[in-house]
């Protein structure tokens, strides 16, 4: 198999490249070279996907059995890549997100749920996370890929992806905070269901289904009734060997402290549908999400081994500010001592 990976050097793209090379596939990566060197064992073509001449030069390295657009967000960029590359590819894969659903995170979603109204031709030079456009752009990008491939693309919609090389600062923050020891704030309720998936399992699904020439949309999330926030915390304690103690603070207390959902702390979000992404279509098609504890263990091992993620400004947003955590812990300690005095 010959595969072209648009991207390939930060997180999911890197996992796709590693897995494909491990399968003995011939791998080409296309990126600007600014996120670090291309993974070993692949042909690296440098260029900017916003530059039509660079895309035309890339096309000269084809054809491929599979093209995977891993990082595309801006619809016109995704469209232009698909327009040039889809005719040179047996199968075309686009990595989207559950944020493309109109009702996520407010409501549970499956592949039949409505998509946001995204324009496939929108072009902007840059965008930022704070603007709330991510899901709208991804929806437009999906529409662009569908149009350019006559509906023959494979579109995957992962929820939260964790694992080695994560650069958003979600699991890596939790591991660092818990490794620091002592009492720490844990959000909401230990029984809250969560559904992160391992980056390596997402990569494997993409490649398995590219090989099988699958088309259509697949959600990638852990089984609905498998993992909990308490399990994630326990796995972090086990992986780091830290003697810390979680202090569970209610959603209402976290909200009263003006903490920002999703980032302060990472993965805390109260909207009903956040962790109700139905993965049954992918599970039936062979998606095999490993135990969350394995992802946590391997991510910690990678960090301990000097793992240096791509530097992303979003990482700094993922944390409970120290001063707020101190107040929450002190309040919880006061409440506990009042309760024990009252007994
Ligand atoms: N993380 C999550 O929890 C999550 C959840 C759902 C969906 N997703 C989706 O999963 C994907 C993850 O992407 P990733 O960052 O892990 O992918 P990646 O392929 O590992 O890294 C991003 C790549 O894009 C390249 N790139 C950026 N701008 C470029 C440009 N103008 N021209 C050419 N190459 C360019 C970067 O290299 P250079 O900078 O060197 O050019 C880098 O190789 C995204 O589509 C994201 O929306 C993520």
C-alpha cells in the first residue's frame, strides 16, 4: 500500500505514519517541516497546503492507494487538497471530530445526528479556538471532502484523543498534577462516564478501514458504559505511583469558582451529551479501544522518557489555576472537619 499523510508530525498524524510504516506500507508525509522532523521511514515532501503550487508539486509524487487528511480544518484548504489529491488516491480519508455535530455536546449523538451547517468553500488565513468556529469549519470541511470525492470518502469523527505525543495538555496535565502529590481537586463525581480514545487505536482504525476501502462516517469514542472519571484518576495514581488523594468537588462548586469547563480542569464538562457519543458503528466495524489505564500508563512512560510534545498555546489553558485549587481544597477540608465535629 502507498499512503500519503497530510500532516504527520504532531500527534494523530504521527501515529498514523508509525502504524502504516509498521504494516510495511510506503509512506509519504506532506507538511511545512516546522513541527519537527518527519518520522523515520517515510518520504517527506515539504510544502504549505495553503499554496496551490505546493499541492501541485506534491501531486507529482503520487498516485497513492490512500490519502489521509489528518489536520485539515479550514474548509477551502481541505477542499483544495481533496480536489488535487483525490483523483490520485484509491481511497480518501478525512479526520473530522464530534464537534461537527450540531447538537454536540448538548445532546447524545450518533452518525445519524445532524451536522452543523458548514460552508465547504469558507476560506480564512487563520482561526483560533476561542472563536467557536472549530466544529462549523470541520462540518464545512467534511462537506467539501464529500463533494470532491463524490461521497466516496471515509470520514472519522473522534471524540477526545489521548496518548503519547498529546500536545493539547489534557492527560499530560492530569498526570503532572497527580505526580506532584498531595490532595488534589477532582471534578464532579468519580462515577461520571467519559469516553477518551487512544491515538494509536484511532490510527489503526483509519488504516484498517482505508485498506478495506470503507466509506461513510464513523464516530470514534470509547464504549458508552466503560470508563469513568474516577477510573481515569485511579489510573493516573497507579501510573505515576504518586501518593496523592483526590478531593471530589461538585460541579456547582467548580462553576461557582468560575472555572472554565473543558480546560479547568481538562476533560471536565457538564453538558449532557459530552460523553454520550455513540461508537457502536465503529465498534461493530472492528474499532478496538484499549483500556484507558493502558493509555494513561503509556503516556506517563512517554513523558518520563523525555517525551516532548509539539508546543501548542492551548496546552497552557489546560489547568486548574493553583490559587483556585488551594481555595477549593481549603473549603473542602473545612467542610470535612465541620462534618466530623458534628458527629
Ligand atoms: N486531539 C483531539 O482530542 C482530537 C479530537 C477529535 C479530532 N481531532 C482531530 O484530529 C486531528 C489531529 O491532528 P494532529 O495535529 O494530531 O495531526 P498531525 O498530522 O500529527 O500534525 C499536524 C500536521 O499538520 C502540518 N501542518 C500544519 N499546517 C500546515 C500547512 N499550512 N501546510 C502543510 N502542513 C501543515 C504540521 O506540520 P508543519 O507545522 O510542520 O507544517 C503537522 O505535520 C485534527 O484534525 C483534529 O481536529 C483531534
